[in-house]
């Protein structure tokens, strides 16, 4: 039975939402509710039946559903309410939540703290303005993954995959297992956009060719995809005439990026960062609207689920603290800025006093790959606050760095910190 | 020879054929409406700018001008009877710079000649006030208060559905092949699904209207040249243009618009490219670039970052000379009962403003039949009203609550971007004209048109269609045979 008022409501029961709900309850929030649009908890993990999950947190190599089940089991023992197969229609800045489902009907709920954990969605054909006809047989990789892994149907026989994102590469292997032919993977960038380990385990091991600097020039076929025409592109991302090639296939899968899903955040009045397409957050994962927190892919797109879980835990803890007691406000904050070869940094602002409690994690993505040793440096103007060595950096792989508690004094002096990635 | 005898067979269930069927359903006639595609309204009616034109644009004295102005005036009553979305919000022809401003007055004069009421010329400051996103170099606009926007899919579906409820027989996946003649009398048609005899045949075959009339030996010189128009659709959360903005027209085209839609999305387009292939609705890089350049001339602040869809439509452009010998124009509509054969109502070249003209064309067809001696007795039971089915996203929370209490399936959202519910989908599958494909449901409910473009709903819609139609998910298609979503179950390699 739903209550009218909650301490913490979490929207989305993927890895971020599950972790946030569990941690909120453990931190002391009495009434916690998770709202999920699918018919079961776990979010997209339920269709990610490949392994590779949990290496950081559990030191185990788990498939997605098994990783999710650990949290689902824990949640079940904590008396946390769940509302499944439900859609949140609206959220106000006063944290009133309007949701609907077949089971509950139309409900209005209030909460002291709200956690946004809606995850992300896939970029579509339209967002990359892919020319050609509009037949059946053009799917995002995640939609195809659902058809194969959840519904039990093959969406095609001969595939071309556009984009070297992780889901695309994982689907290349999965479809090959199921007896389909994956002709090749095309990537418009000069570098891989997903994880290198997926390139090795999903493409190289199965002799699926990857063509960098290539894209789809047009889709051919009126009712069903009959072929695609590929083309090589130059350094200015312009097609090179004469390099066109017609590749017969019945399906084109798109793995061309993920976008944080923030339509509800916008309705709640949360400010969004145009670079990440997610909310501006502080080190507590609180958004621009007091009492509304955000965690996971809704903030920025991660490559490892373990980090999503970590963000969920942090967010749930802070949301509970907000709900059960007024949090201290120091009002002395330092802005984080993306410097050389850094596309963005999360969190966007840091409470200077937070370092008195613990080290603070910064997460970022680089703009361009550097395939040699680099420093990741946190700078206050010309003064270096901290730095970390990496052997290489790639846009497909998130970079993490802690600001240690020992940097407390240096941070107090700063009004803005910038993070840069430079060759060693 | 024939399966059944009809009084009238209508070839093609686009907006014109559906509207003709609806107006004929008023009379004691056995009417058959055939459509070669899997659903109604999949040709020119499926991809256009969704505007009910005021009528200042067509050349005075042409059928286009007459039908446009009459048709426009019919839309208030029609929207009231058939319950499709129609908003008479007026449109603007926007002049950028001083030279274009001078052309507005001649356009207004042309409108007056065509009988268009309610046109006003605004100065630049007025236009900026009304549409703050307009190019600041705007020098003025012709404001046509009778211009409107509609749900173009809704118009076709509502008209055909009202026809069917009033006794018209609809057959989809039924393609015209030839006429059956008795001397110069048309007595029936051959289709891929058998022969049908009929006293009258209406050619409303749109892009294929030339092929159909040539089969009757008519107008051998008449040719439909498909004119492709491409469009961008924008995310309504990011870009909001509240008006219908035309550029000053060129000699050949009304130009590239920036316009709002009844669904709330801003769209830009179309360009106008003559092609040969009547099925080529592909989008091209060059075409998209062209409409982008045209659009930012009107609204410079648009951003392609927020494009969520691109599509192309085909206008069935003809080459028929205007019936009025004083008017030099050779792209006019054909609306006639030709003398060379008997039993044919011949329509052709119904391109833009065809949607706006469609009810007027239907009334003209009725008049032509009466003129040819048809008695056309009214049915006492004819019901002009077609009720709309619930649209969850357009309702107030209190109404939504009530709807779900009555039928919990309206509480389950299937399309997350457009908030389309399972109840709405099921209702369309079991409507008088059943929606049997994904695109058929999309056109009726607006599902899958948002920023995720069906990524979330597609597997769910396939499941619901299979369940409601009692077939395997393998049979569910995007737009009819040959466009099935799925090829085989997993773990079934022997099928390879």
C-alpha cells in the first residue's frame, strides 16, 4: 500500500536507484519508495545478460541480472516500498510526484527528498540525421538487445552496426552467438568510443571488422532494410567521394551514444548542464533544486555500472540526511571547471568543508584520446592541488581522481578549480 | 464475374478518397473504398506540412484556388463533426528585408481575388511582438487569419472511420489493376483481390492517379511527377515556435516554412525536388541542408541539436491545364466526369493545397454525380458525428484519474516521450478501422514520435499487437507485409 508522504522517493530502479534507495534506508530514512517503469526492478541490467559487472564492487565478474539481483535482494529485506510498471508523469520543485500505473491508478505523492535516477536513453537515427529511406530494420542497439534477450526474438539476420559504443559491440557478439552475421562495425570517429575490453572480447575474438573513420551514407530499402551504403570520412568529418561501398544487410543497429534522460528533471525546475545533458550537481549529488538529488546515468553517462552504484550510494545517503535533518550549509563552494582535454567534470561544485569529512571524487571524460602516460591534474590557477598518473586516456573510458583531505587548505584558497589532462 | 456489385468504388484511401467516401456515405449507395497499402493515408497524406491553407497562394481562376478557399471554410464544421484536431490560428507570410515587403501586397490582392477573408498586412515590429524568435530583419508579414493547422493523419482516419461506420466498405492491401469495360462504360475494376463491379469508379489514387486514368484511356498526356519535400521535426521541450511562418513564395513553391504543429513540435520544410520514383521517400543530406538554410532565414535561433526526426513526403504534382481558358496555368487539379468514358469520376494532380481542399473536392464529386443523373437519396440513419477516443496526454490530471479508474490499461504508459497508454493502443487496434501495424498506431496515437523515436515502445507495441490480434510477434510489421520487425525466435539456428 502506498503512503501519501515519503522521506525519500527514488525515480528509477536501475543500479543508481536501487543503491540510492538501499543507502537512504540504511542512513535512517523511514519511508522510502522506488518507482520503476518496467515490470521488475533492475533497469537495463535485466537485459544485459553478458558478464563484466561487479569487478570493482564485488571483485566478481557477474552478468547484469545477477549484479542487479544482489541489490534487489537487499532492498527486499529493508521494507522499501516499490511501485512497478509505473510512469512518473510530473515532478514539481516542491517534490510532489505524479505517477500512474495499471495497478495503482493515478497517484500523487509527496517526499522530503527526491532522487532522480532515470538513467539515459539511446541516440537515434534522427539525432545523427542519417539519410536514406525509413524501412523496418533500423534499431538502436538497446532495442535490439531487448528483443533478443528479453523477448526472445531475432530482429534480423545480417547486421551492420554503426558506432563503436559498448552496447553495439556487445550486441555484435550476442547476435553472432545467435547465428546471425554481423558484417562490420562502422565508427565515424578516428578512435573507438566504447571500452577497449569490449573491442577485444566482442569484435576481435569473433573476427568482426571495425572500420574507423567510416559512417553510413544512406539506408536502402523501402519496407525492410536491403543494404546500407558506407563511406569513409576525412579529418573534417566530410565524406570522401569514391569510397562508397554498398553492404547488403537486413538490419542496421545504432550505437551512437547515450543521452541522460532529464525530461522530469526539467519539469522539476532542475538546471541542466548542456555538456553532460544532466543536472548540475554538487559533491552530495544535490541538484540546483534543494531536496532534489540525482545519481547515475541521469547525471552523466558512465561506462561501468560499479561507478553508477557508487554514485547511487552517495546520493541515497545525502538524500536521507536531507530528509531526516536539515543539512548544514556552509555556503562556501568551489566551482569545478573542465581544463585542457577535459570535456566535463562531475560534480560541478564542491562544498569546501566536504574535505573535512572525506576525500572527494571527481569524474570526467576527456575530449581526445592520448595513448601515452598522462597526468590528471587539479589546478587552482597555476597552483597544483593534486594530480594522478594514468597510462593513457580515452574518451570511451571515464577518468576518476580523488581530491585528498590533505588538499583541504589548498581548496579553501580557491574560488574555482580546473582539471586538465596533460602528457607526462 | 464479380464478387459483389457496388454503386461506387473509390480507388485510394488518402485524404481525398476518404473524404469522398465520408460525403458519399450520406446517401443510399453501396460504396467500396480500396487502398493498396496496409493502412489508409499512407501516401501523400502521410507526410506533409499539416496546414489548412487560407487560399491566397493559388493562382486566381484555378480549381486549386476555388477548392482551397471553399475547403478551408469547411474545416470548422468538419473538425466539430469528425473530432480531429484543428486549430484556426492564422498563418504569416514573413517578409525579410524591404524588397520582400513589397510582395506582400500583391499576395494579399491575389487572396482577395480568390475570396480569402481576414487578411492583414503587419509591420516588422508587430511581427516581432507576435513571434519573438523571428529573424530581426523582418520587415512585415501578411497575416491570414483563416489559415489553420490540423492533425493530418487524424483527418484521414476520422473521415474514413465515419464513412465505414455509415456503411462504406473499406479494403486495405487491395490494389487497382485495371478497369472492366463494357464498350465505353466502366462496369467494374480488377484488383489483386478479385474483381468488383460498380456503376461508378472514383479515381483518387494520388501519386498513381495518372496510371489509373491511362487505364481508362484518358488524358494520355497527363503525368504525375512526384515532388519530394523533406522535413526536420524538433523536440517540443527545447524549441517552441508558436506560429505558422511562411517565407515570401517563389514562382514554383510556397517555400520552406517554420511552423508549429497540433502536436506541439516545431517542424521545418519542405523543399521541392521533382523525382521519378513514386515510392522514394528517402531523405538526403542535400535536401536537409536546403531546408535548414531556408528555415534559419526565418528563425535564426533554431538548433539542429534538438532535431528528433527527419522525414520526406511526395506531392502528386500534375500537369493538367486549367479548365478556364483565360487562365494560363498547367498544374491545376483535375475534378471531372470525363465524356470519353462513362462511370468515372476522375481526380488528378491533387497536390498542395489538397488537404485543405479535400472536403470541397468531396462535395464537388457529389455534385458531379448529381449532375450526371444520380438520385442520391439521403439515408435517414446517417450519422455525421465521429467521436474521438481518449487521448491521455491531452487530459487534465483529474480526467486522467477518472479514465484509469474506468479502465486500468489507460494507467500504463507505453510511449514514454508522448505519454501514450496501453488503453489507447488497444482501442485503436479494435477501432472501426483497425490499426494493425506499428505505423498505423503511430499515426493514430502519436506514439513513437518523440525524442527516443520508438526505442522504448517498439518491443512493447509489438507485444500488444500480437496479443490483441492473436498472432505471433513475428507477424507484426512496421507498415505492412515485408516490413516485419522480427525474423525468427532466438535459439533457432536451424531456421538460418
